């Protein structure tokens, strides 16, 4: 199963939303978060997608997430969740959850706001989830 994910934040920090979408089945999931950041919503979307049975590939438009999962997290774990500068890793709680769920899931990157219809759709789902908290009409 291939899942598209996205996070959205209206202000950073501010009201946010996350979403996942399975183009093969048309199934999707989304949710709001009242005071968050875009990166937290991107990670939350990936976590929710990783929890789906049968997921093999997750497609994200977040280089932060892709590089964090595939490159940076190895050293974060070695340094007990600190950066090379000695500062704590931001969003470590979510990163730990991602790594605990990773299994054999492939992470792919797609350019944000591109012509990819699945990425555009999941972006709309995440934005609409955030808009529910701003008392604005979803798109």
C-alpha cells in the first residue's frame, strides 16, 4: 500500500492539521491540532500512516521528515537525542515514535505543491483539518 502524507499549519506555531491518503482505495484520515508547528504535523501524518496495516511506502513532501528518518536519526540516537551542537533534537517525542514504527516502510519524497494530484489532495485534507480550528470554511 502506498500512502501520501502531509501536514499543515496556519501560522508556525498555530492551528495545524495532518492527513494521509491511499489513492488505491480512496481511504484517507486527517485530524487537527490546536497549537503546533508544521514539522510536528508532517511527523504526525507519517506516524498515522505507519500505523495502517499493509503500508509499504509513504510519500511525503517534507525533506525534514525524509532526511530525519533516513539520515539524521542514526546520529540523534547515538548522541541520546541531541544535535551535534549539544542542543536537544526538536520533536524528539514524535521522532521516537516514527522510529519505533518504521519496520520495512520506504519513505519517498515528492515536491510540495507540485502537479502530483495525490500530494495536492492530501495537502488539501491537512489544510482543511487545520481550518476547522480557525472557524473558517474548509476548502
